[in-house]
C-alpha cells in the first residue's frame, strides 16, 4: 500500500466523510522523484459542524500520527463541512511554492 493509500484509509476510518481528496504534493518539493513525503488533504465532513479549525486539524493529525512521525514530512489540511465546501465554490486551496532546500537558494 502506498503512503497516499494509507492516509486515505486512515481518514475514512477516523472521520465520517462526505468527501475526501488526498493529493501527493511531493513533486513540488526538493525530494527524489516518486517520493511520498508532502501531502494535502481536503476533508469534507458534516461532523465538523460547530468545531473550531484547530480541533478539526487535531482530529486529522491524531488519525495520521504514525505517518506524521515517520515518512510524511508535511501535511496541508483543508477541513470543511458540506456547506462550507459549497460556499468556497468547491475549490481546493492552492499550495504555496516550496522554497526549502536548494529551491530557496538564489
């Protein structure tokens, strides 16, 4: 199972979902080709209703604690209810360009 597949499965098991997108953004960073170290997760769950953003993110971090302590170097998290997702135009927020490693050198 790939790291991406493990992340997907753990989130499906941990949070009742209306939608899930797990995006491997490793290619945007100074890592070897084929790496699985930088991810973005977009989680749509009505269970987030009334929860503060920090609590939502804590739930994701708890579900992925093993991966975050190991092979996953960075995780961008977008957590929304179905209503919030619709209000944002059902669009995934873009990630900033990586400036780490040799990419930040001028």
